[in-house]
C-alpha cells in the first residue's frame, strides 16, 4: 500500500468521523476534533504531492515559429 492510498484512506476516515459526529443527537466534540484533524492532515499531505504547473514565458513552442 502506497503512502498516497493511505492518505486517501485517512481522507475518507476523516470525512466519515465528521459526518457521524454531526448526525448524533449529542455530538462529541472530541470526535469532531479528531475527524477534522485527520481530514486536514490527509488533505495537506495529498496537496504536497501536487506539482507546480510549468511556467511558459512566451507562447512560442519552438524556434521555427519565430
């Protein structure tokens, strides 16, 4: 199992914890904090893996177009 799939699993777990705590009659604040923490951690780790877009200085693709 790769790190990326573990982070996706944590993302789903965090969403599930937040949703479960929201639909309880007496929501547990500790469950909400844990769910949000797992959710934020997994989103942060997944977003670190997104690479920046390459910057294009000009619209010329190659030297022949000049």
